[in-house]
C-alpha cells in the first residue's frame, strides 16, 4: 500500500479533497459553537444593561489576578499551538511534539488556576443558590450565574482540548504525521484558537469592566 493511499480514507478521491472536507467540517462545528456561546454573551449583555450596578459589584468580587494569569497562559498556548502546526507542515517531528506538550501543559495550567479560583469563589459564597452571599446586591447573583455558566462551559472546552492535544502528542510520537499529512494537527489548532478567542472575550466582560470602586 502506498503512503498516499494510507493517509486518504476510502470515501475521498485524494488528500486535497479529504483536507477540504475536514476543514469544512471543523469550521461548521466552530460556527455552531459560536452560536452556543453567542446566546450566553447576549444574555450577559442584556442583563448587564438592565442591572449595571449589580453586575459592577459582582465583577469586583472575582479575582483579577487569576483571570489575568489565565489570560497569559492561554495566549502562550495559542502561540505554541501555532508553532506546532508549523512544525507539522515542515515535518519537524521533535518540534511538533515539544510544542504540543507545551500547549498541553498550558491547558492543564489553566485548569489548575481555574480550580483555585473556583475554590476561592466557593469559600466566599459566590455560588448562586441558597448560600449566596447576602452582602451583595440581589442582582449580583445573576452576574454570578452567568459567570459560572460561561467560564464553566469554557473550562469544559479546555478539558476537551486537553484530550485532543494528548492524542495528537501520542500520534506524533508514533510518527503518524508528515509534511503531506498533518490535517488533525491543523484542525485541533483551529479548535484551540477558538477556545482562546472565547476567553479573550470573557476576560474583559467578566474581569475588567467596572473594576473601579
């Protein structure tokens, strides 16, 4: 069996058609994710407009330090993922593995920081429900409902990325990718950049707006 036939699934005529199908499928999936997150963003904007004071007070309760650190981590992971795609295109397997592992390490670091942040929120009773802090305005609870929903959904996407990156690193170690075939690396790269982009919107909306007293 030739190398060409081994990388092209039987339903495709050639590698180019297979790549185009994968690319279209990935972008279609990401478009549905945009709609998913878009609903939450619209809810945030609507309620923020309705209850600006409650949202301002709520925003000042969450840790700017944790949010900023995680932003730096994700921006670094976006760079390492881009370098991984470039290494795959140039068939530099060792560089590909290093960049994938660095991206994976950043993803795990993000989750560790998020875990500490969530723990702090629990300790300070910033979880919507019967035990929610009575010291905050009532409408701040709406802010925290959206905060948990948006950052929690994003964290789930990061965990999915962890699994994908670990799988790619294993495939790279097995030398499954070449300059002619590295489609999975590019598609996971698109997914990871989407995860980073979502956080770039979450960070200012949740952590930066109305930080003044």
